[in-house]
C-alpha cells in the first residue's frame, strides 16, 4: 500500500484521447450540457419526494407493524437511490456546473448515513484510479477474512462458503458505513495511496452529521411514536439492511463479474497499461438496456461510461455509450456487457464460488512440499462453468 503505483502507457494508446474527442463532439453537435437536464431534475424530485413521504408516513403512526416494516424497507431502498442518483453525481461534480449546487446536493449523503468528504477520497480518487488492483482499491476489500476477491490472497475454510453468505453480508454495508466505516477511514493514516490530512472543519462534520443521522432515524421516532428503544433501534437496522443490500449488490456487479481483470503491479510497482485501457478491462456494464435499472441506479449499470467520464451526468450515459463502444472496437479493447441484472447476479455468484470454494479445493490439492515461497499465492484457478446465455458479452 505504501508503494506508489503508476500507470505506464507502454503501447502509447490513443484510445481515451479519441473517445474523449468523440464524446465532446457529441455534446457540441447537439448543443447539450454535460450536466443535469430536465429529466435529471425530475428524477431528483421524485426520489427526494419519495424518501420524505415514506419518512413522514412512518412518523404518522397510522399503520400496523407489518406496514411499518414495509415502509421502513422502502425508505432504505430510497436512501440508496438518492445516493446513486443525486449524491454520486454531485460528489463527482457532474450534477451541475455550479460547485455550490454540487456541494449542497452532496450533503444529502449525510442524511443517508455516509460522509461525502470521505467518499470523495475513497471513491473518486482511490477507486476510480486504482480500480480492481488488490492492495490499492479498497472497494474490493469487502469484509476481510470473510469475502475473498483477490486471487493472491490465501483462501481460508470459511471463504469456501462465501457464495452462500456474501449476499447477506452485503446487507450490512450501509450499517457499517453509518456506525463504523467512516470513523475508521477518517482516522487511518491513508486511504489507498491518499494520505489523510483533513481540514479541521471535517472533524466537526464527521461527528455532527453522524449525530444528526442517528437523531433523525432513531431519536425522532422515539419522540414522536409510542416505541420502546429497541423498536426504534430495530427500525434503524431494517432501514440500513435494505439500503445496504441495494448498495452492496450494485457496486459488486460493476467490477466483480466474469471477464473483469484484477491486475497485479509489476516489481517496480507499475501497471504497464494506460489508465483508460485498464478501466476497460476492470469494469462491466449490466442491464444496459433496462429502463428500470437506468432510472433507479443512477447510471451505475453503465459503469464503463461512468469510469471514463465521471464528470458527465449519468442521464447522458446511454447516448455516449454508443460512442465508447465503437471507439473500444476501433482500438481492439474489451467492452464488457452483461445483458440483464439476473445474469449479472449469476456471474457474480460464480465469481464468489470460484474465488472461494473452487480456490480452496485447488489449494488443498497442492503438494505439501510446495515450499514457503508459495504461501498465500494460488495456482491458476479452475474456470467457473457459466450458462452461455449468462456470459458477459465482450466486444
């Protein structure tokens, strides 16, 4: 982690320059802004109205326990949709050309339990630069010791079953974010290769807005509704389980599916490939033609376009995807697409099984005299068998 990693463009690839030129030409020819359009503002109003309507319906106390649980689950899902559709673009600076608008909308991240400042470092800086590189991209370090996504990591007995329990663990993602993850990342010396030197104001923001989140979703229900403390805590848990399940699945389906690479730097600590080419090999789109997925997931189902053009608002991804795909074909680069959400889930399941159960079985077959120099390094893993209709489409 302390080693400075660089991308060495050994082939002098012109892919990204060409793709960027073609995308810029598209916006100029059509007289379009790269930022939010009317439809984006309609989406924003829809998700915010839905979130606050659900919240106040819960506080109304008009419903029985079953309906209240359903409303709480829906509230958690809408929290994730606000993160995907509004906060994600705002923190990237792609929602509006106004930095004030982006800053203001990014504060919604506090409302759903996360810290936009830390997300800007761990996601915008670290993940977008070092995508799928073990030891550098913290987004693939999910529940260390329980979930294995790095082939160079020695597999343990528990991870044999990760294809069974991983999806349940994803539900804890938002709860961990609200109660633990932000605090840990804030006070560790560095996030990825980014050394933490926080402005004093961010110390206040971290603790103050966490308190606001706890008060809004635990304190207010206790004050307004006739609830025991454990009932309010249970509601908080249910909301975050729903939010975490949606978030965890979507983020994994973009990078941990069949066909994506997990490159290891060379001995000098370099990745011998252009950064944009690296993105094409480590990132996948899923359900790209689904209107529902595109509406709910804030363009994260078109992760290739997002990684190449994070400053472009996600409502433009369907249009520029044709340009990116054509340019990738021109430069003989992969353009990884999985046709449906179901197929992406199946592909991720097979990856978990391959990196867990199948890796453990392969490791067990290795001769005991292999030597200490092989400790933690596995022989090539057997390929998971995929149904041909579920396989990613490489162009």
